[in-house]
C-alpha cells in the first residue's frame, strides 16, 4: 500500500494526486468480507458526492453493500472496466479495482480520514 492512502471507517480508501483528483475504492478488508463481487452500481459522472453519503453499491455472492464517499466533490470518472469484470475489486482492490475519481471540493476532509495504521486498528 502507498503512504498517500487515507481510509474511512466505512472501509473505503482514497488517494489524491498532485492535481487534487482523488481516486476512491474499497479496501482489501472490505472486499474480503464481501466475498466474490458480482456487480457494481457506480455513481454517475457529473454527480456531486458528499463525504459520508452513499455513492455506489457493490454486490457480492453474499450481500449488497453501500459504498460511502470518503470525500466531497464532483464525480469526474468511473471505472468502466468493473461493468465487465467486477471481480477486479477482489483481485486488485487498491489498484485496478478502483471505483471512481472525484474532484475534491474540500481537501480538508482528508484530515479527518485514517492513515494505514489507524485503519488497521479499526479492522482488528
């Protein structure tokens, strides 16, 4: 895992690039708890997400799970590869299995998220 990842207690991760664009996905812990992912309902491009609000749904053979945005902003891209291969979330949750990219409207929200060590403690 990269050191620039931040985590929500609801098991989403966020990584922000130099331009302020954030990529969001679910953690390895979350995909493991869900089991085999069979469908992903991604947010719409252009939609506005608020930190803590539901933005997507991931369905597995076990359950459907709401995905909450760890940060606020405008959805600018979704991972269309997940429509044909939702199992990318299982095989590569922190890389190829990302869900969406969001243009941040309040970068200070990142300060309220967990670092890797604090997130690991939540998962214990």
